[in-house]
């Protein structure tokens, strides 16, 4: 391949310049004639490497033989390749954009999940601490309930400390002795005084 880029379609003889023809599009690649048909060796936009192709209209079976027609066909092929390439790039870009947005979204979801998870873990830790504290309190109450003592009046032993009452004299009394003491007190004092007196 000896093609040089930016080389125009070269006719066998110098093109005759038409009146009013002021703009000529120079296409890359190399145009050449095979027999009397025009061919074009070019690397179109989006193609990996240059290859030869007949310069023919889409429906035509053979390449054109007219040089002007060949130029027009080449331009059309080039434009088509540019359009396809642009469409591909746009599609690739939107795919990239979608992928980026998706990644961002998933990242946000992950962040929220982490926040929720840490809040959940915190709540669980708090619940555990609370449960432990409640258990400890329950154990203390149970121990207090289970603690036993003796009545310092009748001498009954193994009575729950919770049920024993300390009276003014400093003695620790069981409920039965306490009841008896109260009954005695109400007999000793007059009914009027008993009514006024504060309970033991
Ligand atoms: Zn007693």
C-alpha cells in the first residue's frame, strides 16, 4: 500500500475547472481506475485499516466510470461513514454516561445501606446494654428478695428480709410479731388516741 493520506481523487488528466466551481473537497485515500471503473483505497472513519472498494452507488452493481460521479460517490461514502461513526460515538458516550450514573446510584445506595446498618448496629448495641442493665437490676432485686433474716422478737429464722420491719426500738420484727404489737398498742391506747396516732 503506497497511499498517502490527504490525497485527492486524481484523474488521468488535470480536471477542467468548471465556471463557478470554487470549492473542491479533498478526500483522503487513493482513487484509481481499474479498467474504466473507479476504485478507492481508503481508511474510512471507524475502520481499522485502509481497503480498496469500488466507487459505486448503493444499488449499482458496478463502479462508476465517470470521474465527477466517482468523486460524488466517494464523498457520499465518506459522509455515511462519518455519520455512522458519530452515531456509534454518541451511543458509546450515552452508554458510558448511563454506566457512570448507575455506578453513582449504586454508590449512594451503598452509602445509605452503610448508614442504616450502622444505625441498626448502634440500636442493637444500645438494646444489648439496656438488657444487660435490666438483667443486673433484676438480679439485685432477686438477691434482695432472697436475702433472709430472723425476727428479733419471736426468733423465727429464714424470713425474707423484705418482710421484716424495724420498729422504733431498733428491733427487727416479722409480720406476725408486728401485727401482735399493733394489736397490743391499740388495746393500751384509748380508741380515740389510736385513731389519731400515726401507723407504725
Ligand atoms: Zn416474730
